[in-house]
């Protein structure tokens, strides 16, 4: 039975992805700050392992990864998903505290999770595994007032490319999924301000992650974009 660690698994894309992997026969380490949704997931699926941790806390993350591996034996995949949008506005209206908060979760937190997963995949026998980073359409084309979120998601693209290269000697594949307007809590708050926003069911993001994860390590989806068809990502104004 294959194993995956999913960060930000308590809601939105992370929760939908955790449920789909569980239904597909994977053992899932569901990691998030809030324990209640994780315990509820574990109560519904026997192959779910609840892991309460903050992705920005390296000690808590190390303990969580160690606990999951000790329980399931190895780590086949990481869905590096936890993130936040942060405040919306032009850069001179964004406080440094708000900037630091978004960078701490979206960049530092994803670095910590990837670092721990990479180390485990490199050390285990047989060696190898797959890291899937949750990027964003904002990693390519921002929306207005998204300086914190967009900047961090551009950085994740650099992380993905570097891990993909550095993982080759250890049979570690790394890819990135750029999701546009899946109906998560984050997108719901944006749609409340723009009711005409085109969105898609979060299940389509989850099935795309599963497709990436189920490929053999001899093949890799380096970048995938899955988005609401009518969202204004391409075109000319």
C-alpha cells in the first residue's frame, strides 16, 4: 500500500485530496494545525493518520514525519499543499507583518516539508519517492492585489525545478500542480467579492494530484495546470 503525506489536509484542496487518496487505497498522513478535522477524517477512514503540526515549526514537522513513517514504513509521496493567500491590496498597503506571515507559510513551510520528505526518500530502501508542490496560476499570472501570494508562488516554481534536478540521483521526482479557482475556502472569499468568478469543483484538483502521484518514478509531470475553463488566465484584454 502506497503512502502519502498531505499538508493542509484539514480543508479545501488538501482535504479533498486526502479523501480521494484514501478511497484509492493509499495510506495518508493528514497534516494540519487543527486536530478536530484530522481526527474526524481518521474516524471515517482507517488508513488515515492524523498529524497535528504547524508547517512553519521545524521540530513539530520532524516529529510528525517521523511518526507517520514509523507507522507506515516509508514515504512514497508528499503533497506539499498548505498555504494562505494573505491580505489583498497594492504593496504599499501591505504591512511587513502580513508579508512575513504569508512567506512563513507559503515558502518557509513548504521548504520545511520538502526538506523532510526529501531526506526520508533519500534514506529509505528502496530509495526514492515523489514530491508534488501546490503552486498556483499566480506562479505564472497574478491577479490584482496579490503581491504576497504571487511572490511566494513564483518561489515555489524555483523550488520545484531545483528539487526535480537534485532528486534525480536518488530516484526522487518532483512536480508542481498549478490550480486555478478550485472551490476551496480561499477561493470562496475571493468569489464573495467577485460573484462572476469562474470556478471548478475542488475534486478536479484532487484527481489531478492523484494522477501525478500514481505515475511510476520513471515518469514525471513536472508542471500541470488545472483550472476553471472560463477563468481569465490566457487571452488579451
